C-alpha cells in the first residue's frame, strides 16, 4: 500500500502532466489515456486520484492558486513598508497567473468554457482567500495610521477586484501580450490603488 507521500507524488505527477498536455494540445484534446501515458502509469491509477478529466483540470487550477497564496504570504511577511508589500502582492497576483498560463499554445477558451460553472464557484473562494492575506497587511498599515480605517477584508476585496481586469481569463498566449508590459500596467494600477487607501 502506498503511503501518503507516494500518493501525493503520483497526484502531483498527474497535475504536472496536465500542465504539459494543456500546453501541447489544450483541454478538449487532452484525455485520461494521454495523462496516464505522460506520467507512465496505468489509466486506472489516474482514477485512483481523480474521478474525471474535469476534476484533474480543476485541481490543476487549485494548485496554481495554492502556490500563488504561498507566494503572497511570503511577501506579506517581509519586513518592507506596508505600501511596498501591497504593491508587490498586487503585481504578483497578476504576474503569477500570467506565468502559469502564458505557455499554453492553445487558447484558454476551451479550458474555461468547459469548466466555467465550477471555476466561477471556485473563483469566489480564491478571491476570498487572497483577500484574507491582503487584509493582514492592510490591518498592519491601519494600526500604524498609514492606511485609511475601515473593514480590511472589504478594502482587500476592492484591491483584488480592481486588478482582476489584468488577469488572463480567456486569451491566447499571443493575446496575453508581453510580460514586461503587463508588469508595468500592474505596477501602475497598484500604485494608484494604494494611494487611494493611504492616510
């Protein structure tokens, strides 16, 4: 019987293979057989970890967000000024998502169209979880008088909503544009937003 670390390793290998296959052929053409072959396991082994192709793709997105949240927490814990941390976090939430999907040669449309209802359910949770991380930094800024008073979670949600327009939801890798241009736009947006909540 496999222990938990072996099971996690196989699960992660399946999700890594998912990323590679989404890059090469997109969601519609990706099959469980392809995944099993890519990982070097039997098709039945894939089903030991995931019930369907949809669950695999959603778990792939979940893993991207988990890694993003870890990065945001790391920035939140830095000993920088509050405004610098918030700016870096806002830019990171945009660029991390860009970096996670920009290598897909197929458009994101097929993935998003197939998963849209379930992704919309998850998106609220993702944004709430990100907002909690931002709120901890906002509360620190409020405690020192650097940021306006108010509900830190609501303020965090406003920052997240304002930068969502920069996120890659349904664009091809070409339409996503240049990373440095996106970084500049995200930085300018973050600067304006942080000025708006500064005391």
